[in-house]
C-alpha cells in the first residue's frame, strides 16, 4: 500500500488572526517519471471535486505509482465557507469582486529572454530551467511584492507554486446545473479521449487568469518562441509533455460519492495514459465525444424576466427552433400570454444552465456549443 503524506499549507489570515489553511496530500513516485497536480473547490459551491479526490486517494493507495502525485481538496478556504443562508456563494472574492479562478499569474515577458539564454541547450535542461523560472516567478510575487497581495492572490499563488512543479495539472470544477465537460488546450486535444467526458472545449493560447491557462500557456508560449527561431521544442513529446485541464464534473452544491468514483476512474485513465501510474485496470469508455472551440462556446441570455422551465437536455444536439426553455409570466395571465417558448435559430448542444428558475432579463440562461464537431 502506498503511503499518503498529508501537509497543511497556510495560505492567509483572517481579521481575528485565525489562519486559513489548505490540506495537501502527496504520493511519492520516481522523480524521473511525469508528475501530476490535482486541486478542487476553488469556487465555494463546486464541491464534487473533493469527493473525486477522496476516491482518487482510495484508488491510488493500491496502485503502482511512477511519478509524484499532489492532491489538494478545499483549495479555497474562504470560498468553501462563504455561505448565505442555505446557499454557498464562493465564486467571487467578496472583498474585491474578482472571480477566485482569475487570480493566477503569467508574465509573458519572461519567455523570449529565457529562450535566448537556452539556445543550444538540451530539451531536458530547458525543461528543468523553465520549471525553476516559473516557480521563482511565483515566489517573487509571493515574497517580494512591495504593495502586498489580495487574499485571493495569496491563495492562488501558493496553489500555483505547487502546480508549476508538476507536468500535468487538473483543476476540478463544476457548473451551476451542468453536464460534464472538459477545458482542454488546443494542442492537447488527443488527450481528451482518455477522460470519460463527452464534451470538450478547446482553448487557445490566451491567458485570462485561470489555473489551467497559468500552467499551460507558459509552455505553449515557450514552444512558439523556439519555433520562431526555427528551433524545435515540443511540449507534446513524451519526454517534455506538459498539459493542463479544467475538469467540469457536473453541477454545484452537491456531492455523489458513487459518481465521484466513476470520475476518479476517468482521471486514472488519463494518469495511466501519461505513465504517472502503471496499471492496465482502467480503460476509457467508448462514447461519442463532441468538441467546440472556445470562441464558439456561447452564452444565451434570457430575453425577459420570469420563471424558467428548462427543457433542453444536456449534451445532445438541439435542432434549430426546438425550445431551450419556456418562461412563465404569471403577471400576464388573463390579459396576455403567460408562457413564452425560447429557442435558437441554429443547432446547438446545451452544456449548462442557470441554477435558479427565477431569472431577470439578461440573465445568462444557457451555455451552448454553437459550432461543434466529433473528436
């Protein structure tokens, strides 16, 4: 049985002086093998990832481990505890209003000077030195920021420091009411087939503050900078492979340990494929997998206020003109039309919808794949 080591990481302090802490679980592998970092619950209501990490730990205890594995549940102790009545808020920092998953760091200006210093060096040396550069960059932000850091930045940077030490990064999230889907770098789309997730969003090399972007954009940018000089440095090669994903596990505010076991096995498929673990026990399911480029992932906003009956089934193509939802307006009953059917004039795949039936005009009602294809 593999030993699971637990650490407590201090990520901040509250006004009372109470310490904000995050648990960190580690399984030690061969330092020469690829490593993985997995975190969950950066947004307060997105709790299913914690159950998945539990099931992963249970599976990994009896699996042959090749590379180092680091798992962090409850990644955001402020968001986890940000309650309003029976609801968990925890999507935005209540002090600054910034999305908790938009506070990570990437300075693109470090890329070209680093590349110039590395001309003629081996890929292994480049990889080792670039990891050190990214870690040092984050530590510089943490330890030498003369104007200080927000609560969210301090938490995010400490998590990112752990993530930069790994070759593969999985950030576990959920939607409001949502199907399972995967945010995947465009260059890594072949890896999507190893997750038991039917819908994949392909992300360009644009940094917008999320953890997956903060950990794959630097490597992608590094590869592109070498290519501009006619030098090949591939982050898709087995020896230098680097990938990061946001794994959307369904809906928020609930856990299901049985489903979490399936999700954990899905992740084990990927870890097996990447040789982080050695086993033949896990095989990806046979399924139709749809993909969509991020630019074609569209939000549909409610054309009116009212009470919404969500009709469209997640994950299946919805023909043009077929209803997404119907909106009840009881204020119109008796002197107008109380029911309004909402549809689109093109075929889409609904992926998630707003959590509440009560919506204002302009509420983000659905998110859909507007242009999609099979992987």
